[in-house]
């Protein structure tokens, strides 16, 4: 029999080694899965890397995937810091895009330097308000934010579908149910051939870093996440903090929607996010809610997404392989957390020793 | 009697949890027909040792012999088969069942419950040991003392003749304690072996035949109670001689001075609209410690929370001429009222375990600085001065609070509250779980604040401490104020009767 016992706290160095080991194991396991699917795992891995950073074009594609992913992850980070389980990034993303669309279609006569900022502002507002619904429900009636944010995702996606078939349908699309294009003044400017979304995302990284680390609001959010009773006891206005933090969380997810709509699609569709709102939950956790770490993790995941697409077209390997690898990495890295606190030892007797120290 | 062989013998017991050596080569033995006290401070390894005897933990090494035969327990079931039963500090009863159902639950027998036989069996045991219990009463209708009786019956019904009681008097009134001790004496007469885990010296002296003292996981020695005294035991327990006297400095004008905090007709309802505090009126004056005594759950928590705005109240909370009832907590803190409540898990309210000392120290004052950002520089200097003044042992001010020891955690909390220079300190169970030295530190801190003219509301558990430390003691029972008595003219028994809700009978009985 084996038994699980609590181990002495690990030094930072050993923790790091453990995490690296987890990633190595994850890659090993992924390769085994690829081999089971009948492909050469080494070749697949190599092609994946080549497909994501092997040429200027592919790097651009990777960055284009990284930008919304990073932005969405930042958004959910703010909520998770407060232990508010916002898995509605997807919906807030679409509502953000919707807010941008409202401005774009109604004020299309505005010059670009007024229109774009207005679209972003609208996106923050609609994304934030969308996130506010579960926050208010939780504050008033203690509903589960996990369920409400999740369900609101589907409402948001259906809302976009409705717009696409209904009021915002492109009359020039010759019967195709396609949404109208934004006016050209609503295109996000480019540097070289890459839209400036990455600058916005990096700027947000800095903002969120300072917000959580140094600001009073960040401090309040952290305390509330750790212990809401203590926050109240310390005289914090927990209701206000909840609403503000969730507005920020949803607002940033909304920005991701605006970036995607103005930088790439120049319109909105129900597949605009390609599920990044869910991937963002994984990246946020893997980065341990650290904004700076998020940059590299998001890039890694963007590489996998882009590499996966490339695999599909070049090697006829389904792009879902990338999804499998993501899942396996998450499994191993989160699983390794267990081993930072416990170890398994052999024991001939039956035993259970996970209890806390008795006095 | 002293010549009889040991019935339970534990030798060389070791048990490690992570890096903590909870038990290190502990030897312990009990005879039949004796009451054996296991004495030690919090964290000395008493409960761990007994959890191994009752089969909850398994020792890493060492041997357990019962009646001369080596035993290996893999579960509490094994232990009960050898006649070992443990009554835990936190009762393990099913509230919605009756006493009888709790006592017989989980016992082997036929498919159908033979009601009559069981009632008879329980009645016989109860009669034998002088236990009083109403077998058909539901647990939730019972007082703490009655619940404990059910727990004891539960293990006796299972045939236990070795009984372990973990801090059995912690939640009892003096009267209930006396009743319990009588039961234990009856059991001793019936040749049971009784082990009582405690850190209260006067109880050891009153009830036990022998004492084993543990300190930091090691057994310091076993002595006959009749051949020792409280002072010697303290020294064994703490490791150095210590005075057990608590100071009560007289503050000039203390008792007669103007009231700082004037609570009038305070009433608090809980979520089920039940009144948990009813029409309570009292005053806290400058330079006095007003103690609050009551059975656990008599409304202490609600009272604290009500005064500082964490609960909706009706009535008046007048502080320096201003009614604070209905104000927000932040508002009340800024006026100079400090509240610290040490719940059973120590971290529940007042501190954030996952954050470092600096962030915890800033909890109530971060708002005072201007600007968008938290002034951590000021926090560091505040934290450093608290660590120095209260002698908190920590690798640094950026150490996570939950990784500190219990005593140090409580010092951080009290240190922060005191450093805010409040006019009124409300503190509940500030020495909960602390060792003797740390507790006395806390009493000193409170006395120092008292000398500065601070009014202190002290919610306590240990009546001895309340009587020595406080100037006046108010007793609450089921949310009602029973009486406010001057501590120097009051006895434990009087307090006990009031805590049980017997108003005005106190004087006649004592």
C-alpha cells in the first residue's frame, strides 16, 4: 500500500524544478498520445514549432492569437484574484465586440481618432456590464457566479448570432447571413503588418500588474479574495469593491473583443473568439495569476494554437491535437502542485495520514 | 495502588507531521482504577498521543501494550475493541437524532432496532456510573454538559473501560465541571482507567491520581498528584519557573470615570429572526477591563460584531456622545474603536492568512494615506515596530501570517489593534490556544493599554482569568445580560450559576 504524507515546505529552487518537470512530463505524455494516433511525435512537435514561429507570417499569426488570449487572461485574473470564478470571459468578449459595433454602425461618420477610442470605451462598458449581472446576482442572492457567467456566455453568443441574421445583416452579402463590415475608419492601425493590439495588451499587463500589486483597489481585491469576512471587518465596502473589480474584469475581456473585431475581422461573428475565453482560464491558472508571467504563457499557448492549425493543413493531423496538449499540460502542472505539499511513500500497513497536526 | 502494574503502556512513541515532531520518544502508562491527567501546553503533543491510543493516527515508531499484549490499531474501531474510547473536545454527535440513537448508532446488531433492550442497557450503564441523561431527547435541545454526557455514554455503551477525555471542562460551567468530576470518580471506583487531557492545573490537582507532563512533544515525567503542587507542575510544563499571578493594576478614576462606550438596549437578530442579543445595556469606562462571561454561543460574537457595525442592531451604541448604531465598520474604526475576535481557527476574522505581516498590519490603516496606491513603506515600518515591541518570532515582516505559530499570529493581530491607538478595545478570546508565557504577554499588553486610559471589553472563556484580570464582569446567558459584578467580590460559582441562567440565586447558593 502507499500512503500520502505531508512533506516539509519546498525551497523555491525545488519548486521551480518540479514545475519544469511537470511540463516535461506533459510534453512526453502528449507525444505518447500523438504516437497512439499514428503520427511521428517528434515530427509533429517540430512542425508545430515551425508552424508557429517558422516564418514572419507565422509569427504574425501567432501574435494575432496571443493578443486576445493575453487580454482575456488578464481580465479573468482580476476576478480570480478575488476568488470570483468568472468563466464568462467568452461572453464578455462578445458583448465588448457588440458595444464596439454599436458605436461603429451608429457613428460611422466620425474620424478614426474619435471613433476607435469611442468603440473601445463602449466595449469596456458593455463587457463590464455583462460581467456585472452575475456579480449583482451573487451579491444580492448569493447565486453561483460560476454557473451564471458560464450560461451568460451562450446568451452573448446567441445575441451576436441574432444580430448577424437580423438587424446587422449585411445587405450586400447576396443572401449570405453575414454581418455588416465596420467602416474603414474603425480599423485598428498597424505597425508593419501587425495591428497594434499587442501594444494595448502589453499596456494592460503593466496596468494590471500595478493595480494588483500596488494599488489600494488591488489590495482590497486580494483581501476580499482571501477572506471576505476580514475585508468587511476592516471596514472595506465589499459590495463596491466587488462591482468595481468585476467591471474591470469584464471590461478587459470586452477590450479583447474590440481588438479582435477591429484588428482582424473588421466585423463581428459568433466565432470571433474561437473559444479563447475558455483557454484564458487555463493560461490564467498556469501563470498563477501573475500578469507578467501571463505574457510568456499566452505566447506559448498561441504557438500551440497556430502550430495546431498549421499541422492540420500540412500533416493532416487534426488541429485538436493542440487542444489535447493544452489539457495535458494543465493537468500535469496543476497536478504537480499536489507534490509541492505531499509526498507518497510506500507503507506495508494500511494508512491514512493526511490529517493536520493535532495539538 | 501504586504497585499495581500498568494496564495501558505506550513506549517510545514517535509521530511526525511534515517537519513537526509532534511526539518524540514518549512513554506513557495508565493503571486500572486511576484518573491520570495528561498535562501540557498547547502543541505539546497531548492530543496526538491520545489520538494514537484511540486509533485515529498510527505511530511512526514505538509500541502500545494493553493488558500486557502488544496492539496495533488501524482505526478507532480496533481501539474500541480493546476497550479504548475517546471523548473529543468537539463533540461528534448527530444533532437531529436523540441521545439513544446517537449512543447506539453504528453498533452491530440485527436489522431491526430493538428499542427496548437498548433503552434498558443504556439505563443500566447510566445508573452504574451516575450519569443523568434523557435517552429520548434530541441532541439539539441539549446543553453542552448534557451533550458531553451522551458522548461519555456512547463510549461506555461500546464497552470501553479506558476512557480518554480531551479538554473536557473547556466548555463547561463550574457546576457542570463538578458533575463531570463526580462521574469520573464513579468510573474510577468501577475500575476504569481514565485519562484526562488538560492544561488547567487546578483540575489536575483536584481530580487526578497521577500526572504525566508533556513539553514540546517529549514526556517530561510522571508524578503522583499528592506529591506535587501547581508550581512544580508549571515548571515541568513550561520548562522554567513562572508566576501564575495575573496583574490587575488599579487605574486612578478607573471605575468611577465617565463612560467611554455606552451601550443601551442593544438587540441583535440573526438571519432566522431569532434575538441573539436582547436589550443588553452596559458601559465601558476609561481605564477598566470589563469582562464578558458566558457559555460558548451565548451571543458573544454577535455582541462584538454588533458594536463595530458588522451586524444590524437596534438600540444605541454611544461613543463619546455620538450614537454609532447603524454606522459602517470603516466609520467606527476611524472613530477609535478596535475589535479583534479570535475564532477557533484563529484566522477567521481580523487577519488574512495568505498575506504577509505588512499587508495584515495595513488592513485598517491603508485607507488613511492619500492617492491610489497602498503605502507599503509605512506598513513595513509599522510591522517592524510591532514585531519588535511584541517580540514576534518571524523570519521577516514579509513572512506569510498563516505560516507563523498561533501565538505569533495573535500577537500580530493584537499588535496591529493596539498600534492604531484606539480608545476602546474589544477583544474576544485573545489567548485562545496560546501557551502560558504567550498568554501572560497578552494580559500585560491589555493592562498597559488600560493604564493609558483605554476602555477594554474582554470576552473570555477561562473564568479564573476573567476573575483575576478584569475589573468588572458581566455575564450573558442566551443573549441576555444577567448581571454585572465587581470581579474582586465575585466567585466562580456565582458566575457559573449566572451563566446557566439562574438569576439572583447566586448569593443564596454560595
